[in-house]
C-alpha cells in the first residue's frame, strides 16, 4: 500500500506554472505571517483568525507562527498536487490555487492599507473557502452526470 502510494506520488509531474503559483502563495503567506507577528508582538494587536489564535495560545507566538507556516506549506502544495490532477481530468477545481493566491494578495493588500478593518479580513478569509466548495460541488455534479448517477 505504501509502495503504491509512493509510486503514484513520485511519478506525478506538476506543471511549472502551478508550482510557481504555490511558491508565490508561500511567499505571500510568509510576508503575511511576518506582519501578523509584528502587529501582535510589537503593537499588541489581537488575532482575529480563530485558527491562528488557537495555535498562538497553545504554542506561544513564535512557535505558533512556525507551526502554521509548516501547515500552510503542506496545504498549499497539496492544493498544487490536486490542481494538477484536476487539470488532467478537465475539472474546474484546477483553478483553486489561482483563487487562493488571488485572495492571499487581496488579504495582504487589506492588511497593509486597512489594518483595522476586521470585517474585510473575515470576508477575505471565508470567501475563497465558499468559492472552492462551490466549484467542488459543480465538479462533482459534472462527474455524476457523466456517469449517469444524477
């Protein structure tokens, strides 16, 4: 089982554009976390993201940021891998990485310009999840229709 999984994962080729989008998402995420650290450690701001707040309370600020960066890298490159698979099968889910990078850039812009606008930041956190779930639903509906299951 492990050998088959390793063979599938290692033989998969990933397009360069998806890989570079993943790297761009990681760079933006790192810059965002540096701003988060600065605003919490220096300015005494509070974190509005419930997930990050949990990590910061559990592990402390520095270790929490390190752990969330590692989890972000794993999540982003999982999305890169799944986007490549979706691209091969012609699914709309292949655009999930593009959506993620767009909302990362939008969130970074909001943090840099309107740092006190919590409603904007919460909207930027929730909107890509909703869009990707809608795209996943559309893809599943298309797959089920192809197989005459709906």
